[in-house]
C-alpha cells in the first residue's frame, strides 16, 4: 500500500511555495510593464495569467463535483464561489497540507482501520496530490510557457532587463521544471499498476529532457517573433490547431462530460505546441519520433533564416550565443530523451505493453489512469 510520507509532505509544501512565488512574480511583472508604459506586454502578461488560471479552476471544480457525486453528496455552493474567486488550487493545497501533515507526522494508528470506513486516507491524499500536480502542469504550459517566451522576447529585443524580468524568467523555469517532474512522480505513485519513477537519475534525465527541448523551442519561437510577429503567431496557431485535431482523432476520454472533454482537447493541443504529449494509451515511439524530427527541422529552419537574413532590430550581441544555446539545448534534450527512454524509463523492461496515457478512465476510481505524460 502506498503511503503519504514526510518527503511527500515537504514536496507538497515546496509546491505551494513555488505556486505562490510564481503568482506574485507574474503580478509584479505585469504591474512593472504598465508602470513603464509597455501596455501591450502588460496586457499579454495578464491575459496569459487569466487564461491559465480560468482553465485550471474549471477542471478543479469539475473534479470536485465528480468526487462529491461519487460519494453521494451535493456540491456546496461555496466550492463554486471559491473557484470563481480563483481559490480552487489553494483549497486543494489546504486539504493536502492539513490532512497530509497528520498522516506524515502524527501517529498513523488511526489510519490502520480505514477498511472499516472503506476509505484509505493515504490513497485519498495521494489522489489529491496527483490532482494538484496535474492542475499545476496545465497552468505551467498554459501560462508559464507563454510568459517565458514573452520575457525572453522583451529581454533580447531591448537588450536590458530589470530585476522583475530576471525573476520571472528564473521562476518560470523553476515552475516548469518542478511541475514536470512532480507530476510524473505523483501520478505514478497514485496508480498501483504503474512502476514508480524511483531514483535520482531517472528524474534528472526526465527533467533535462523536458527542460532542454522546451528551452530550445522557446528561444526558436522568440527568434521567429523578431523575424515577423504575424508569421510566428500563425505558426503557433497552426500547431495548436494540429494538436487539437490530433486529440480529436485519438478520441481522448479524459472527462466525463463532453464540454470538459472539448476543453481538455484544446489544452492538449496547446501543450503539444511546446512538448510531446501522449494523449491515449498507445505506443508512442513512432509519433514521438515524428514530433521531435519535425521539431529539429523547424528549429534548424529558423536558425538558417536568421543566419542568411540577420535582422537589424535584433541585438547582435546576443545572436551568436543565442544560436549556440538553441542548438546545444536541443542536442542535449534529444540526448537525455534517448537516455531516459533507452535505459531509465520505469517500463523499459515491459516494452511489449502499451505506453501510459494522458487522460483518465471513467470506469476506474483513479482519475488519472489515462493521463501519464511521457
């Protein structure tokens, strides 16, 4: 039986600290943009924040309703009010930290009789932690990734950055790194039929694979924005639409309602703009290979265009270091991808089984059966 340990509690506490820090820095950056008269950047920053948090609150509230309905209870109106006030994530963190503290640090003898109540408190908290990890993952890609692109664009374009922008870049990178690894660890621990992501090296390899491929692509998008904003936005929109169509083609079954399923597929399409996402329980070797082959070709194409047609609006002092950084991070990302899947993946000894998936099964008690990011 999986248990919620002291290490899990400290991870949850660190998660809420990063969440609050990320929120404060985003507000600080947006206020700074407006104060300096950069209204477009300020509006974009606020828009990214609202887009991410509204989507996250929608999923959080729908999960609260589903859990209460499963338990034969009605959804209190205060839950709806809390989510309208953007407090859904904080409510979940409060539950996890309050109940998790008692399980991790207090006498666990009370939990030994959970069979009498037909409720395992450790599993309940672990499921809540997994829900939180998934919500943070959504917010990271819906809000954190666009924010990071925007901060890199303003930094490279204007050649100077204030402390708030440096803080935003660092915090965004930390949030992306944390949410990616934390989600994998929490999810696998909540699914008894999945192998755990144990050990330092598998987590490190997975972190570097995701982080390096993400940074390379974000820097490439920033270069494309300097070339032509309309072309860059069209490319991103085109990739988003392709991702949504891919999710529809795979007929994902993450949500119980069609409305939330449609929203989920929109979110999947957005995430696919930045990183690979396994949307259904099928072997991902071929689609993942195609995805990163296209990513490499697109990145090389952008770099070639900038070497052939250098831009006067771009600070030339950054060009060579930036080009090297894009190529190096992409190469490192692909290397860590191969190392992770080749030698460190938890299922490397079970190659005949289908890959894990990014959604849930409505027939299973665990919400995350069909959602395992690869």
